[in-house]
C-alpha cells in the first residue's frame, strides 16, 4: 500500500477548545455585575444560572459549586459517607481524590468493555460491612447501568453518588441523567462540553440534601449568628455564573456540531482494522463530549502509544484518557481491589484508549486529515 505524504498541521490541534460566548455578550454581563457590586455569595447571576440549569437538566434540586471536585467532596460529606465506597479505576483522578479527602477507602470494581463504565455484575462481590456507597462515573458521557445499580444499592442500603462530570445534557430513555442516584455531580470546567470556566453542581431529589450542600459550600453559615456545621468555601462566583448562562445559550449548537464531527470520524475510522469506535446507544441522547477510540496493537500494527506519539509529529495532540488507571496510584496500588487480575477489562482499555480532538470549532477538513493520517499506521512512524 502506498503511504500518503501528509504534511503536519501548521498550528497545533488540541484535544479540545473551550466553548466561547461572544465577547460583546460577556462585556454586557460584566457591566451588570460591576454595577451590582456583588461579585459572589449567591448574587443575581448565580440565582439565574441555578434556575436555568434546574430547568435544562430537569432536576428537582441543584446546588452550584466553584468546581466539580469540591462538589463531589461535598456530596460525600452531606451523605456522611465513610468506610468503603465502590468505584471505578477508569476515571479522572478527581473522583478518587474526593473520596481520599473524606477518609474513604476506595474499592475498585472492573468496567464493562463496551461502555467503559462500572460493571454492575461485579459490584455485589465487593460489598462488605464497611461499604456505604457506590460511586459510578458516566465515562465519556455514556450512561452507567443506572437501573441495575439502583437495584443493588437498594438491596444493600447503599447510597449512590454519580460522577456525571462528562454527562451534561445526556438523557436515558428521555430521563435526564441528573435524576439517577442520591446525588449527581456535574463539572463545568473549561474542557467540558458545557462550562463556566471553572465550576460544577450537584443535583438531588432530596431537598434536605440540597439545603445541606448550600450550607457546606459556604462555611456552614446559616445566618450571621448561627454556624451549623463545619463547612468549606466552594461557592460559585458571579463571573463564573454569567459565563455559564451565556454558554448554556449556545450549547445546543455546539453539541450538534460535535455530533456531526463524531459521525465523520466514526464513518472513516470504523473501517480501519484494529481501530474500534464507540457507537451511539439506543435510547440515549448523547452529548459528544469526547471522541475515544481503542487501538488494538496486533490488528492495527501500531500501539496506542505509537499512535499518540505519531500524531504529535503532525501537530495533533490526542490524550490518553484514562491512563494510568487510578488503581495504579502509589497510594492505592497495594489495595487488594487494585489487583490487575480483578480489573482485567479496565487494564486492557487503559492500554488501548486514545481520545482524539473534538470540539465545535474543529473543521471537517481537519477531522478528515486526522483520519487520513490514521488510515495507514506507517504514516505515523
Ligand atoms: C473534570 C472531571 C472531574 C473534576 O471536575 P472539576 O470541575 O475539574 O473539578 C471529576 N470527574 C471527572 C470524571 C472529570 O472528568
């Protein structure tokens, strides 16, 4: 086979670029904030964003945070989680860090090969008298097995906290994703499909949990004279909230564009031996937050790391989400549940996965060229 001569991109193509509202609209918002002289502590923008997100995510209760990690930590606190929590090694480190800072021992459970999410058939064997909760992650926006997880949690009286950092706007059979479990956490970091530069939220059915979260994120201050719990400072400020409001207005267009680019990638890369692309799941409304592929070294002829390094030569910066697994961290690797033998699917996927650039302002020609580069592994050498 002839190897096409392909020139590198003349500017770097990153894994993502943030959604950016029109600067003129940002100025207008900032002018309003400046004249209000309220920069944080639940001002007008904060109230507006909370109202709009509650409607958009179709959830009963919501509480905004300065970032998703602080939100997840607070979720553990308001649920008084302790002892052991069953979670996935195939996630961003923040999922585990939220447990760590609550003195909770993670128990790693293997994942499913098609969704990369917690494998519900392997959860029950990991439950002990110390288990207080399950913390699954909707990895790459693919919904977890929410019904099965609910059944297990109910049978064993466990709480469920979803790390829904990737799943903003996702729906399962018409049900918006923030309605599953006791609490769901969304991240509004600039790299996420919807963002407020930094930011995040918790969603809950239970109003009491929302009230507690609102207290926890503001030092536990109920009023000037009553401090009702040891809280922290994890409030979202007015500028963050304003950016969130503006981004929410342009989100649908961004998701539509990402879906188009995702299909472009899938049509081309799905035909290459040794490359596996994910498919849309029937009944799921996806948000196209990432474009992960799996690279089988033997069938493709080059390893994932070979592809990752090869793409760099063309000025394409893919990312190994999620490698290394969280069970490989120094402070977790000696846990019995970190044993690679029990995490064989996660271990395999962590070696094969690569996320390719995907964002609304990425051009179709750029996607086509990335596919041209990947078409023949020899191009990457
Ligand atoms: C981004 C992310 C977080 C952390 O959210 P921040 O808002 O950056 O603190 C947590 N979990 C997962 C899976 C994430 O991707």
